[in-house]
C-alpha cells in the first residue's frame, strides 16, 4: 500500500483485521513490519501509542512475551554473583551487620551463594564445614570483626550459649562421676 497516505485509526484497524483474516492468525508486531501491505509502525505510535493498545483496539488480545524455563534460569544466573549489577567484589554487609562472602561452592552457603564470613573463617580454621547446631560467636560482640582470635565455636544443641571446651569439661566430669573412664 501507499505509505504516503494519511493513516487513521479506522483504516489501521481495518487493515489489521483484513490481513489477520487472510493469514488465518493474529499478526505479531514483527509480521506486521515485514508484511508488504502494512505501513511502518509510526502511524500506530501516533494513533495508539503502543502496539498492545493497537491490538486491543482491533479486538484481539495482545500476545504476551513468552520466556522458556531455560530463558528464565539463564536470566536468574546472569544476575547472580559476579554478574550482578550490585557486585561489590564478593563481600557485602547484611542488615544485621554481619559480613557475607560469595562462596557458592561452600557447603555452609545460603541459597543465594553467600556464606557468613565468621562461619567461613571458623570452618577454614577447623578444616571442615560447620555442623548443624554449631554457632560461631564474636567474643567482643562486633559482628564484622571476623579475626579467628575473636571467634568462638558454640553449640546450640546443648543448653544455650555454652562453649565447646566448657561442654567437654562438663561432660567429662559428668561421666567420671558416674563411673565411666573417659579417654581422649
């Protein structure tokens, strides 16, 4: 068609419906742009502002963009860790004042790939991942002071706030009082 013609809302709607009837399906924006009888997108922008408004005025439901599961997963991965727009070198300070370190391969990491730095330091000091019920305590109470000399391993599986060494001493005395021989 002649692209120098003045396109009105009615003529654009009529053309869209006619082509859709001929093609036997609802035209996409790409198909509209590639069709030889259609004008450019400019008359649609002038009269309807957006492609979706135009399609709705024509009596059709706009096609929503479809993201496959693979595309969603890739998008999630693309914005995680080093690829994140908020990447600050792998260390962040959370809302509670603790430092979190990017370590997605660490067994103690959270689902986002970060592990609390004081737990990572203690884990490396012990040479093993922390077990369920083990807690790392800051002796001086400063949550971002993660020097090993400021950290203590506590257990939550026993009465709250007990040091490991105190518990070993307690249970050794407990067992010896009851006639058991305790060896290391």
